[in-house]
């Protein structure tokens, strides 16, 4: 199966990534964890993604799933479901400069009535060969857009 032509700019993301990560936010104690992302080509004009995380003892921490699509012209769109009661819907860009591909999204967030209030999620994926640097900023619980997560991942397959 060949990648849909609209996804060519996102091709460097396809695969399984794993590595070390750090979380922080003004309202929590900083923490470290293992982060894993899988970007899957399903033969359609979008990539399916799944993120899973584990604490230092190997216990599951967080997961989310969603889709990244590229309608063309360097534009990307993200739709994500977060099991703590948030859904993310946003737009961004994909750009390649030399061997580096950068995907950046800025999304509004909707929350269920019992979920922690998250208003905005800003993600950035930078792929260079078999290395993926990931950052996520968010505006939540009365805080402005602030760094929350950083990961240094390597391609596993």
C-alpha cells in the first residue's frame, strides 16, 4: 500500500517511536516517563496515531489516539481523543527543510463536565532521520499556554 499523496509531507512521522520524556506544569510536580508514539498509514488521506506512556516502574500512565491529516499546501489538521475527558481539534503546518520535518499544531480543546479544564494544546514534532523531538504546551486550569511535555524519541520500526 502506498502513502496517499496528501500525506507525503508527513511520511517521516510514519512508524513507531519510543524514548524518555519529562512533564512539568505550574500546578504539578515535575515527573519523568517513557513515551511511545505510533503513526500508522491506513491507506487513507490521514495518519492514525496512538500515544502511550509509562512511569519509571513501567506502570501505564496516559494514552491518547487521533488523526493527523494534510489537505495540502503545508497545512495539517489534528483530531485527538484524550481519555481524561478532552477532545482536541486544530490546525497547523508541516514543513521540511533539508533532512528536518517539523509538524506543528494549535488546537482548541473541548472538555466533558467532569474533566480537568484544558483550553488549548500546542504540539510540535521535529523529525530528523530516526530521531523525533516532541513538545506539548497547553493552557489549562487557569494557566496560559505553558510547556507541559517534552520527549526525545527514536524510531523503533
